[in-house]
C-alpha cells in the first residue's frame, strides 16, 4: 500500500497516540503500536515480507497523530532517511526483513558512528538471499551484531510474543535515545504474524527516556557533539537548534570535525563499543525459570523460546533437572549471567535450539567448556517442543 | 612594526561570509585550481542573501571531494555516506519543514551510486536544494570515469577513453519532476549564486548542475592543464540560454571543442510540493 505523506491536522476526529486497553493483536501491529506509543515522529520504509504489516499499520496511524510516514524507494534510502530525521530530533523508525536488513548495513554503521539514535525492526525470515520470504528464520542475529564493517556497539531485543513486540519496541526507542545508538527489534516471522492478547497501558504509564540535550544556549560556547559524560554518551544537539553541529562518518574529534589519525580513531571506536559493553548491566534483559538446581539449561529466544518453555516445563514434570534461560536482549549478550550459572556448579550442559545453524550456540560455546547441544533448523519451520524435550531427555 | 602588520587592519580581515565558513577547519583539502571552493563560496553568499537565519539552513553531503563541502560551511551540516545524501536530507526536511536544506555533492555521488535517490526525490518534489558539482570524474579516488564523463575522455578506469554515453543532468532532472533546474559553471559566479538563492526560495525540488574543474584528476588525464585552462574552456564555449526548452539536446562534451556548453536557468515551474 503506497501511502504518501498526509499533512498534519487534516483529520478532524482525534486519533489517540496510545491505544490504551486490551487487544487481540498481530505481533507486527503490536510493534507498530509500540513505536507510536513511544512517540514515533518519522517512519521511512520499504515493503518487505514479513515486516510489511508494521509499515502498513504506521501508514494508517502516524499521519493522524502529527507524524510523517514516507515510503522510500529502497532500504538504502529508508535507513538514510530515518538517520536524517533523527539528526533533526525525530524519534525515527523503519521495519524490514533479511534482504532489506542487508541493504541497510552500511548506514547502520553511519548511525553508530554519528551516534544518531534510530530503531530498526528486522522481522527475520528463512535466509540467506531471498530464501523463504513468508517463512520463519532466526538467522540474522549475528548480522545484527556484526553486519556493518568495523567495530561498534548496538542493542538488540528479541520479543517472543506480540505483547513483547509492544513492550520492547518502547524500550528500544528509550535505549536508542539514552545511548545514542541504533537499536534493533529482532522479531521473527512467527512472532510477527502471530495474534495474541496485548495490553496497552495508559499513555502516562509509557516510560520515556529523553535524549540528553546541550547544557548551554547556542552561541555561548562551542557545542561538542561528541564530548561524552561519565556514562560515555555525549549530549546531542539537532539540526535547527542553533548549535551549528557537524556530523560525519569519518573519524572525528569531540567537535565532530574529521580528525584522520590513529589515536583519535582508537579512542572514538573504543568508546562506541564501551558505551554499550560497560553499560550492559543496565541494558541486558533475560527471563529465567528453574535454573537453581538445573543440570541442563535450555537457552533460547524469539519464537523458539515458546517451544523451549513448553519442553522445559514438561521435562520438570518428568523429574528432570532442567532450567530455562530466555534471552530478551540478544545484544549485548548476557555473558555475566551465563557465567554465574556455570559458576553455580550444577550445570552439566546447555541446549540451544534456534532457527539457524548455530549462531547463538557459538556465543554460548565462547563462554564455557561444558557441552553445548545444538538443535538447529535452517529455516521454514521452528523446533517443536517434543524435539527439544527429546534432547533434554538424552 | 613589520610590513604585514601595517597593511592588514583587523577590521579588514573579516570577510562578509567569514561567519558562514568553518574557518577553524582551514586549510581545506581541495587542490589548487579545484572549483569546489567557488561553489561553497556561492552557497555561503546565497545563505547570506536568503534573509533566513543561518540556524534555519542545513547542509548535507555525500562522499567525495564535493562531499566535503558540508564540512566547511558553518551551519548544521552532515557528511553522510556515499550516494545517500538525498534520503538523509529528506529525513531532515520532512521532519522539520521549516529548515532550508541544501545537498552539495558530486556527480558520481548524486548520479551514479545515488542516482535512484535523485530521481525519486525529484519525483516527490521534496523541498531540497541540490547542488551537483560536476567535474566529470571521481576526483578523490584519483580520476576514475563515471556517468558524466564525456565519451572519449580518459580516466584511470578508462585508459583508452570512456565509451559510455554520459547523463545529461538537467534533462534527467526535468524529466523526473524537478521544479527548478539550472546549469552553470564556476565561471558564472553571480548567476550560480542567484540560482542557489532561487532554489532556496522554491518550495520544491531544485537541481543545479555546476561544472567545476578538477585539474588534478580529470584535467591532467585530458590535456586540460590547470583549473584556469578549464575555466577558459567555459568562457569560450558557454552559451547562456535561460528557459531553454530543448534540454534533451544540451549534452555537454567538454572534450569536443566544436560543441557549445549551454548553461542557464532552464526550468522553474510550480508543482505540488511534497509537504505544503
């Protein structure tokens, strides 16, 4: 559906930004509602299965509450446009899937380097290449972390339900603004196309973390777009606010000016990584069930976690000492918690079911010499609870 | 007291557009004889003449020598990625329509890697002022040919001469919907400045091609000795034809001395802007 920009205020009846109440809602739509509730100003996107419902829903809703929806000519343009809008102060957003996500990679690095907050939903489908456009995959998780060239930090949330699509999208906008980073919502086709009950709270109960702005008026002194506070995140000034900022993807000094030398580069890139790495304790989210005495821990995320939860509950009923760790943030990876679980001394092995050929298993293996059992599918279908249960019993 | 101190009075050191340039970034990276400085100068003068506060002006560029323009103008400025200046600028212009957003970038950036964004921004009639500095080659990377290189002109990736038909940029811009289209050269300082000012005052997509010498990369490979030599070519062969209707016939062939180079303000129409 090609919907162009509709001018502000053309619709007489009031449209609520936050649709408070209980709904039976598609995961994609819940993500869109989360973005709207979080204060979305600008959406630039390009249709791609299985994320298109996010764009369609925002195309209907956003212009009626004073925001702008633009269907761009491709994903290269979509990501560039939302970064530009962010530079002008917008809470900006796009939604895509694997092929489009690949096209966005270069400018994801630009957003990381310019430290312009953007939120990107990637509804994962079976890949590589065009793959299975309408069927599930979870194989973009390493791409989300490492896809653009160079070292930089990002945050990625991985919802397992439509309710989490709503909640984590709000969290994604807040985290993007708090840390001045690109933030991903790594959904998958199953979660995006699943309808479940979604509770949307009252508008005043939606958490909002604003960007840190300049602490002096324009012209009083030179504003430094890249002078970090103790949290390693610099305050930000936007286009049109009078601070005469300069931002570039080149290595730059605190003023934002190109500084093409090794010491500046080393300092800058380390900070881009450290501002996420060293704040991980405040960012990382996970759900844990029955890990206290567990000798087997199933680690899972997204749609696969739904099967895993079921399998772990069944295993417990059978008397097996099995626990469950569900990753809500995939990046930063909950390294600390996994090491703590290992240090408890009960754990003999991990099981990592995922709809890819072992991307998160590799992360877990990096942390332990204990066996990490795999349960992989390349995509098109997700593991059933019985598949995971069989492995727990083994 | 030295001779220098006697001659330079403090008041005389303040140029009228000093506050519009980031003098703290000088010396700049541009080569002797390069035309990009003249373009930046014209843009700065147009800002001063626009009557809008400089806080309302924004400059966005892509990658390349021309892409460095954004780094030298003292307004909110963004040096984006190769080819993506236009969608980046669209994001700014759509979120804050009160800002006057100018994209300054090169022919390779805007018409090769960024060509798709150019035709779609023109089609949408987004309120952007595009200054496309055409020096007929990729200068920063050392003189490779591109979609504006005249047939027969040499570049490091076409050592026996370019064989592809180049773009006729004003024709392309008009055909894809630009509301204001002009072509000037860095010789036409006043006319160029006036065209930029008209673009700033136009609510819609404006496209200005400005020919600029690149003596280091293009000139050296094509027997155009220095910047002055190329400007001399402009002087000898440019024909001003404002409002020219036959844009499809106005290809540029910098190499063929028998062909005129038609410049002017070609298109100025009212079309429904992207945001009213």
